[in-house]
C-alpha cells in the first residue's frame, strides 16, 4: 500500500516539474540566442580580441547545453527538413545542392526529443533552365 502511494507521489512530483523544466529550457534558449547574437556581431565587427572572446563563450555554452541535452539546430549545408527547419526564404546563390540550407538566420533547439523551436533558414531553390522555361511558354 505504501509503495503504491510513494509511486503516485513521485509521479505527481514529475508532473509538477514539467512546466518548471519547460520554463528553464526556454530561458536557456533565450540566453543561447543572446550569446549567439553577440558572437555573430563580434565576428562581423572584425575586432579580433572581441571575436575570440565571444567565440570562446559561444563554444563553451553550446558544449554545456549539448551535454545537458539541449541540442542546437543549425544545419547549414544539409537538406531542408520541415520538422526541424522553418523556411524564411529561398536563394539561388551558394555551393550547395538544391533543397539544401544555405544560411541559418536563427538556430532552433531540441530538448528530450521535443522541438522547442525550429531553425529559421534560407534554402537553395531549384535553378530554372531558361530554354525549358521558354519552351513551356
């Protein structure tokens, strides 16, 4: 009888922790976004010391988040996947095959097999053959 009550209490505690965990995961994603934005700004600023420090911060945070199970979705040069990526636009520029991601505008995140946010990406579109296009008209 006591074992059943203890199991029920543990199950209830797990259910209460879920919203708290989700809130914590979302807060970590916001922190990761801020560090990533700072890192990208530092790289573009061409201030080498700032870029080095920001890169160290970004890599350390990314490693720790991954170790904790919060995985970043930033898949440049990989095929577009609707379940992981949100297409913000298309381009015909880039050295990747059509349907592949050329730029990641905002990283996405997965925690415990749940996609908390899809990555926002630019995808290489299919090139149109002008002869073929003229033929159809």
